[in-house]
C-alpha cells in the first residue's frame, strides 16, 4: 500500500513546451551541447496517498483541458534519451507545495490539514544527449546541489523502474536538548570552539564571555533557573549572533589609529559615530537652524531611516546586501535578499507599506573565461540566479522596482555583491498614535507571525561575518517565499490599523535571538518558551529554534487584552501567529524549553558587554605614472570601431531587456519609469513616483557607485558616489533641500590575519571613505538616514584570496513637490542647444576608458563639495523654472555614453565640440570624451533661454557645447577636427548588444 | 453627497492571498465617483454574512500573484472560488452583474470557466480555454497597443476603438482546444481586444504581442458581454502621467487615460442594473 501519490503534469504533445524550449536553448548556448529537445514535467508527491479517483481529479484539475495533461504516476508514451529529476533537499522551503496542498484540499472538499504534505519536483526529459552530457547539464544548469538533489536515468533505466515515490522528508530523531559548555579551557581551545561552532567570535571576545560566566555562576537568579557557571549552547549562540559583525558593526564602531604619509596620526573613536552619525547630526543642525524644525523623523534607531514627506505620510528607506548566500545559492540568496529587506521598512516604527524596490549587483563578467576556483559558481550562473531571485521576490510581492544597476569587475568573482533595497510609506499616525514610535511594554505578549522555523539560515549572521570557503555551511542558505510574506504583510497592516500591537520588528539575521532581544531593550527583558514555536519539522535543538533565520517572520509585542483578537484575525487570514511568551522588566533575556531554562542572559551584558575593537589603519598611496596618451585621431573613421566597442562594454551597455522582466509599475504610482525615451530603452537618471493615489507629491530615487575608484583613493570613490546620486536626483527635479542618502559599505576584510597582509591599508581606505562621505554629505546637506556594512567580502579558495575592491554604494531619495513637473533626459523637440555645466579635468583614473584601454591613469575624479553645493542649488532653480527642457548626467564612461543616451532618448542626432567644454587645467581629448569628472550636467535648452541660464549660473563653469540635429547622427568635434561621426542607430545597436560589436 | 445618498453601482474588489493591484484598481473606481469595497477573499470564503456577493453589481478580479502563480497562474484561486463561492457567483451573474478580470484575475476567470464561458445558457464553471506561458518565456513589463474589436459584445470596451496599456505577465498566451475555437469566439463577438503592430494590424509578433497569442487576442468576454478579462492592465493607466510618453507631450494633461475609460464603460453598463 503506497503512502504517497505521485502526479505528473506535462505539456500536451501538440502544444509548445516553452519552458523546455528555453532550457534547450540555454543548454546549446551556455554549455555548447547540441541537444535535440527538452520536455519538462511538474511532479507533485502527495501524502497521505489519495484514492485513485481523487488522484485523477487532481491530475485533471492541475492540467486543465487545453495546454497541459496530467497523469497519476507517470505520463506514459514519451520519447527521450535521459530523464533528469530535480527536487529539493530535505528541509528546503518549497513554496509551491503549500499552494498545491490548499488547492488539493479545496478541490476534494477535504478539511484543512487532511492533506498532510506535498513535495514538488521537476522532471526534464532530454533527447539527443548522452548520460554524461545529461549529468553535466543537470549539475551546471538545471540544479544547484546546495539545495537540490538530482536523479538521472537513461530511458532503459527509467522504463525498468517504478515511478519514484521518494520524498525529501526531514528524518531527524534528535531529541531537543540543551547542553552546557565549559569555557575554562586554554586559549587555543576557546578559538577552536568559536571556529567549530561557527560563532565567528575572536579570542578576546571568547575571553570576555568566559569571564562573564565565571561571575554569573554566583547569580541567584541564574542558579534558581537551574544554570551555573557554564554557558549553555543557546547562550553562546545567542551571544555570537548578537555580537556578530553583521549585527553589531564592530569594525565601524572600533577605535582606530590612522596613519598616512604626510598626514598627522589620528585616533578615531568609532567611524560610525564620528562620520556617519556625525554627518547626519551636522546636517540636521543646519536644517533646524534654517527651517526651525528637522524633517528627519527617525534615523539610526530603527530597521530603516524615516523622513517626513507629506501631511499624511513619511517615507522609509533601507538598502541591504545579501552577498554570501547569493554566492552559494544565487536564486535563494537573492530572493531572500529582496524579501528580507522588505521586512526592514515593514518593521520600522509601527510598520510601513512597501512602495518600491531597488537592486544593484556587482559581478565578474558573465563571459568570464579565466580559471574558476573550485567552490565558486561561474559568474554567468550567479548573475542569472540573482536576477531570477530578485525578479520573483519583487514581482510576486507586488512591489515595482525603481532602480537597478550592474557593475562588472573580475574581483567580484570570489563574492558577488547583491544590494536590495525597499522604500516604504508610513502613515504619520496609526490608530491615533505617531507611527514612527514603538515600544514593547512589560506584560506585552511576544508573538511570532508568518513562516515556520526550520534549520534553514542557521548561522547566517555569523556566516556572513566570515570569509567564504569550500566548506561554507549549506544550512546558511535560506529561500525566501514571497507569497507567505505577502499574506503576512497584508494581515499585519490590518492588525496595525486596528491598533492590536505595540511594537514590531523583523526576524532577520539572528532570528528570534535578535528580534526579541532587540525589542526587549525597550522594556528591559523577555521570557519566552521556545518549545511553543511552530516548526517546519521536528528535531530542532532549542538553540537552533532561537537563532534560525528561516524567512517570512515578524515578531510583534501584543498587549494581553488584544491577544485573542490578533490570533483570531490571523487564523481568518490563514497566517500563523504564535504566542511565545512575554516581555518583562526583569533585566534578563530568559528563554525556556518547556520548564527548562536554556538562556538566562542579563540584557546589559547581551547588548553592552562587547568591548570595542582596537585597530590599526595605514594608508599606502598608489604611485601611477602618466601613461602614454593617444594622439588625436586624424579622422572620424579612426575611432569608429573603438567607440562601438566602448559603448558595448558590460558596464556601459543597455540592460533594458533584462530589466523588463522586473515589474516597474504595479501599484500605479510610477511617473518616471526606469526606462524612458522614444524607444523606452534609455535608463532614466532617476525614477520618480507618487507617494499616494490622488496626490501629486512624490519622490525620486537614484544612486552612485564607483568600485574601481578605490584602486586609487577610496576618499574619491565615496565623494563621487554621493555626487552622482545627488546630480541624478536634481536632474529629475527633486528639491535640493529634501535629499537624504543611504550608505552601504562592502569591504574586503580589514582585520589583520595570517592570510591578510594588507588589512591595515584596507582599513585606511575605510577611514578615507568615511571622511569623504562626511565632507560631501555635510556640504550638500544630505543626511545619512540608514546604512549597512558588509566587511568580509573575500573568498579564500585553495589558499588563494580573492577580494572585492572596497565599494561604497550611495542610494539617494529626494522629494519631488509635484511629479507632473518631473524632469528627464528626454528632449521634447529638436529646437535645443546643449550646455555643459561643470568643468572637465584630466581625471581618467579608475575610469571605464582606462579599463577599456587596459592602462592605469593616475588621477581619479575628485569632488569639491563645498564649492559645488551652490552650483547645485542654482541649477535646481533653473530646472524648477523650466529654463531647461532635458537634463543628462555624465557618469560611467563620461561624455560619450551620456551623449548617446541623450540622442537615443529623444530620437535625435546631435553635435558637440569638445573644445567648447569648460575645463580645469590641461585636458586631453581622451579625458574630454571619456573622463568621468564629477560635478557635471548636460542641460538642453531653447536658444532664447541661454542668457537667463548663464545669468542664473554666473560664476560657474558653464558653456554651450553643441546642438541637436535631425539627420540621426552623433557627431563630436574638437574644434575643426571631427572625432566621432556615426549614426545613432548603429551605436544603439552596439549599446543594446544587438550588433556584432567587439566586447570589452 | 452623503454615503446614504449613493445610488450608483456597488463595486467589490476581492483582495489578499497574493493579489496586489488593489490600490490602483480601487483608485480607478474612486476617480469615477464610486467607492469600492475591498473584502479579503478569506472573508468571502468563510461566507461571513449571508450572501457575500448579493449587494454588488460589479466585481473586479484584480492582478497580482494569487498563491504565487503556483501550479499555474490563477489556478489555486480558481479552485478555491469554485469550492467556496460558485453558487454566489452564479447568482451574481444571473442577476446581470458585471465582472472584470485583469491579468491574474483574467487567468483566474479562464480557469474558473467564466471566460469564454458556454456557447449558450447559464454559466457552468467548466474551463474551456487556457492562458499559457509567453512564447518568449518569462515575465515582461512593457506598454502595448490594443484594438477594440468593432463587433465585440463586450460592455467594458463600449465606445472605445484603441487603447494603450502596459502588459505585465509571464503567462498570457490565449489557447483553446481545438485551436479553431478562437475563430468561433471571434465570430460570436467574444473577442474584445487584440494586440496590434505599429500599423494597427492584429499581430502575433513580439514585442507588439508580448505572448504570441493567436490572432493577437489580449482580452475576451462571455456571451453576455458583462464578464470581461484581459491580460494588460487598465489599472495602470489612470492619468496622463502614467503614459511613457508624457514628458515629450506639449500638453500631457490632454492625454486620454485609456485604462480609466474601460472602467468608466463598465460602470456605465452597471448603472443600467441599479
């Protein structure tokens, strides 16, 4: 008697199996295997077994009458050579299974829960390949063995076997128990413990913990709870999560001695306090002085930053990284990245509705042909998986994407950077109270809402605080499930508006240990029973329940009088909500398993016991000789193929087709879409959204990132990122006095170690970045309202260290008073001349042109924020008053790609003269055409407005450099000398990757 | 006007379970002077109150990802609607109620059997067509041009000739068994909208037609013309600044928002019921 029913759904033979066609295409193009055909099937294993009649009904209903067919057992009569089945490993989240289970119950009229479990898998029937080829196809393209298992059968084996009824059930007979661990051991043993338990704690930190428990053994409360002078595994795990670099930002809070040639030595007590918080406080003071009150509503103390926007709403913004998990399982890591960052604005204040997502990725080139160390996935695979993950996460949650970028450099081979961010809208008040404030009160119930707990994501926080190795833990990968999360969000917004809870936060890194631990700070303690937590499967130890990062969970504090209403509403909405215990004022983070205590940690030690780090930073400037300059090309034809190859470079090419897979206009609030222009294929300088239906008040989003500038000086990298994000927002018509920024630091490990000889230099670059950021943000009046740092972006594989370049992403948000007045780079007609605002300097260091030529240039683009702040205020007025018709911001690749975007967006030709550019010092033609000097904007205006513009911008370097044309050609002269004369259409074909342009 | 004075059609928008276009769809009706009721599907399934659909003249099945598009887009939700609300829906349609299904809502109505519906007689909730994966596999968000079929029975497109809307889906290829049924539907006036190319001709060519639907079919209705489903999103073109070209228009405020026009036509048809 079978305990499992197997149902197979396939495409009817006369219909197109488009998924199969697509897989076959990828096998041919990506793996070079000339496969004949691929057919695909979806397989559902249902437990307990259904009756034959029931199973037939399910098969018929799942298939429908037209496109698909279904069968109980197998669909017979297929022609193929090899069958590859891909299913999840035990314990991996299978979101489709839950939906299928609901459908089966309703279809068959079963009580909820009668269908106990469904397991889904995919079957690929391959024709025209050998078993060996099939094996390669399965491993390199169809499955990721970190989370999936593969079964491969030849046609003969398949036919000789019974339909596979094997399901990935978690079989774990482990009895949940808590053990104590002695820390009264040698230092080497402490280090071994930290390493083997994946605690990622230093020897110094382990010693602090040891000393604490020596004293704690005498605490009568601890003794009464049944614990002594040895910590439990749960206590060590809880401390490790709370004290992880990921959660505590130890490096950004460290005391640092900074030295650099020619500079006085400086001791910095916390980079975060001095430069990040410091910048925001300075800007806020200036705002208060100017306006009487600040528009910063909540910064630094919550899950995301909050700024005032309209009478009814605040805006909430957060950007996160999810680098390490995306390196191991690109799809799962990235989808978790996006649905995870959704929970940050959602868990800010009393909760924000989500408006828009942003993403950005740093990868090695997808056509990487170099050696690929064992343990690393090919960058093409990482790129595909990451895009798919963030696409599914965003689209299925009904949140449009607003901004997206990709940056390619081979040093991201070891760790890709996966940035995901979300903007939310918080009502000024909910249930009669200010929505940005929250506090759990003693006596409030601790309620966990959303998904169940499994072993997925255990040690995520500590894992991301360590470098990637071949043995990186599989359980560190979670797979986000956007639908569970969406249903949870819908429920929580209802509960919020009914005033049913008093505080909310998300379960992210560190799981319950972090969420409850942080909320308990407001009231001074918590007591919860981990045995009550709903589990995906049995067999989790108490410490695993405490630190699991299983996704789609929020923790709320519910006044006891509201508990029943909240639980009832959750049940009605088919969302799980579980009362785990209560917030207290005992001063203790007290976790139990039934009656037995598993943690008894004083709150002040948990959150305040970590001693600050003391670190050394030493800047070693790079010396780069001036490279040989290219002579001025004699005729336009000389540069033609070079220009075509340049605009086709991965870092400059259009990715419109890829981006269209992301929804950008769900919610109906998008006004300037991410891709604009006559052909809708030019990236907008900034995207602009309404905040609510029925109101024209809005906001704009843009960003800046220049990883390669840090090769020369990270100070310049930071300022260039701030400057670009600001120029882009101004180019969209944002108010210059309502712009805030987010900082995301991704760094190679700056802590000293045997395999990390230049740690002090990396730390010095961090110091210089923070200084640059501070100077730019204070000068421009851009407060830093939220940020994040990721400090271990290295892979050590086979003894070789691959480190990313130090990278700062600046994400800016600015208010647009009336979105109908938003500006873009689309010219409305050809009656325009082109002005350049801002000087071009001989600054090709770290540029795309340097990478294209394969040479290093010494001078990196430098900003003068103090001098440029006035320029930006003036140009914002020019834009507001409609003296210009379109604004284009030169960025990566300099003037050349900017001109191409401008021409394409308006479907016009244009002609400019490099000799007319405002310059600073001696500037050669390469720097004029391809240099990435900051502070510049291209303004398109009617000739009759020129005088007014020049008057308004008096004192600034600004000059007319050309005009639009109507013959569809892009021309660049240097005086009488023609450098570029090409049809826009040809250049666009290269830029879009549709021509056989050379790859750079 | 006080709420008690309202005499227009009453509109229901079922929400939750992964649907996500409630805000813009509600705003569409609000812009036309009708305050819709947003009711969670789990409350409709639980039959809170005696006949949950009895008060309404219009139901909007909105876009989104009900149950994550798992198994097939709209399939799980259609299964649940059939299990819990089939009788109420039948009553609603018998009374002459109007329904629109947008994107995921269209997929749901097709899998529920309301579209294209039976050739004669009352609705029997039997699925006759399908919406398959786009020929170019995967989701895509891009604006398309649509032609309103001149002889369509559809009440939601009355008075309109052509519209521009964004298509945002991965499973929008309209399929019937046998394939020729498509022609019968057209002859019967049940094809409402077709994707057209730059010259205004119905097309199966990407990118004009994002999914490869035969004859460029983008939207269909049932025999009554009151139940209408379409893949593109009328809820995404409610004011001129939704249109991708607004920045290059001399007077964008004069752009006619085609999405709003569809909702207006539906409401006008519903007013005859009140």
